C-alpha cells in the first residue's frame, strides 16, 4: 500500500517546478521584448530623417516581398537562437 502523503508531496513538488519554469519563460520573453524595443528605437533616435525616408520606401514595397523578408528574418533569428543556446 502506498503512502498518500508521499504521492501528494511529489505532485506538489512537480507542480512547483513547472510553475517555476513557466515564470522563468515569461521573464525571459519580457526581457527579449524589452531588448527588441531598445534595438528598434536606436535608428529613429539617431537618424530620424533617414528613418522617415526608409518608412516611406517600405510603404511602396509589395506584400509578397515584405512577407519574404519577414520569413527570412524569422528563420535567421531562429537559427541564431539555436546556435547561441
């Protein structure tokens, strides 16, 4: 016959570990988002006129080209993240 206290302790311990991992994930995701905002803000802060011209040029690019650029960017980011981790 198994002891009920031991099984309950294991379940609570495991649930605690899962919650800790989940909180760590969200913390890292928020840190990554903050770094993204910092990096995205560098060009408009340093070169506002060039940034404005770039945005105007991007407005003329067709959707297919923008999607391809976005896909390449996501794949490159995923590959770099895999290599770093």
